[in-house]
C-alpha cells in the first residue's frame, strides 16, 4: 500500500484513503475494520513530520493520534477529529473502493462520510505548521463512529483534550454547532395466549401494542411538536420495529416494540424512558389488562455549542478570510461532537461533502469542497492557535 502522498495534498490523501476498505466489522460481517486505513494515515502523517501515536482500541482496530506544532504559553490547542470506519457496501451502484474520479468528484464508500473530511483536516494541519503554527493541532482519526463510537470514547478516556475541536463530518461547508441525540427504547407488551375463539380468555399483546403506538403518536403530535430548537427543529419519535404472534388462530402472548426517540439539547435518556412509561400508565388506566415492560437499550446525548462560542466565531472568521459565506445550520445526524463536548472540548461539525450521500447507494465528495475545507481549516488553525502569515 502506497504512502507516497505529497505533503499537504488533500486530494492525494483522499484518493489513497478512499481505496482502502475500512468497513466497520460491527456493521458488516467479515469486514476488515480500520487497521489498514490507520496504518496508511499514520505513515503519511509521520512522513509529514507529525508526532504519531497508534492506540489499539479494539482488536485490530486502532485510533491514530497525531500532533503538529507545540504547546506554548499564550497559545491554544485545536483538535481535528474524524472517523476512519465506513458502513457496508450492499446495493452500491459503483465500485466501492476504486476511488474513481469523474465530474470533479471522488466516488467511493466513505468518500463523503468521511474520508474527504479526514484528508482536508490532515492537509490543513500540516499547512498551518508550515506557515508557522504557534500552538498545537491534534489530528484524531478514530474507529467505530458508525456503531458505538469506541474510538472517540477511548480518546476521551486517555485524557486527550484540546481547547476546541472540529469534527470534519460532511456539512457542505456549513458550520454545524448542534445535533440531536437519540434514545432507543424497547417495550415488551405481555398478553395471554389462547385459542382464537376464546375472546373471553385471550389477551392480545399485538392489539395492546397498537394501543400504545396510538398513545405515543398522540404524544408525538401534541407534545413533542412543541419542543423545538432553533437549529434542529422539533423533537420526535418513531416506531423502528414490531414483532409478535405465533399463528393465525392464537392470541399472541407477547409483542416486542423498538422505538427511537430523537432528543434535543437538554433532554435526557431518563426523561425519555419516563415518557414511554407514563404513556403505558395512561393506557393501563383505560385498559387494565395492558401489561408492558419498558427499558432503555442505548442512548447518545445531543450536542449544542452556542452560535456565539469562540470556536464558532473563529471558524466564521476563517471562512471570511477565504471569501466564503458563513452558513450556520443544525446537523441532522449524530456525531462524536457529543462525546467531545461532554468531555469539556467545545466541538462543532464542518467539512466537505453532503450527509445525504452518506451510506447511500452512490457516495461521492466534490474535490473542490475538499480543497476549500482544507484552506478554511488552515486559516482556522492559525487563527485559533496563533502564528504564521494567513495571507
């Protein structure tokens, strides 16, 4: 595998990374994981003069943490964060790892989500160093963001911190300081099995589950619609899965529901769990035979950095220096920003590509956006950390 990537060349680095199959094995059976991509990136960044550490997070799946510049009194540190893992390739309409270039775009699984962002942030860090960076930039290329974010969790657990962070997810070069969280709720609705003719004995768990869904639909329509965020819109819930029943002539004794609740900043998993349990309690008042167990399966917190925060203003200034408009929007997907913010590192999303193409049958990233992102992030690093001419 070649690591002959010219110093600071974002396009060449993107091409090299996009040719590496780094599918997340927790999502795609038999997938290779991030090791090869991490090795390539570590070799490139060492060749560019970074101090590089490789941390094994899961077997065969390492983070790359690379530093350039130096910590000095009166300077600040900046983290560039991105994930090396990509999702599966089933149903793709082009070769997933050929990194074909056409129409000014690189076409590959992970090109938008988010190897274009990784290439831009690495190029920006070394360009800032070459311009006389006074502080330190930390490049964190992590594993597993697409599944459980084991990579950034490990980063935080090791005590790696910065004064602010950019997560280079695809934002179409908009500044995205906030995103929703989510909570996955599992509900087991209990009934009583009986022959289909025995209405007097049987308790239909599926019908009861339907009543609960109707109650949650009312809650979504009447209550959650009123909970809004200026960048993220409204809170919401939806039913993700339903399973139950054993035969046409049998009352089902169990029905399993899976519900996803998208949360706004300030909402907690405990509150979401209580909402579903309260819905069950209301239903039980009307239908005493209703019986259900509710549990929290997984939750990820929202992320919210104020639009007037120093890192947001600094990124706006960098965009202005590149004669680019500052568009502030909410990120539709969950990202590792939430973990960094929870660890005390103000983190916002900014990067090339469109999140709408992430995980899609055809995925690509415009090379022009990758280069523009690299230019803006170079300006940001110099403005945030201090040093060098930015003209």
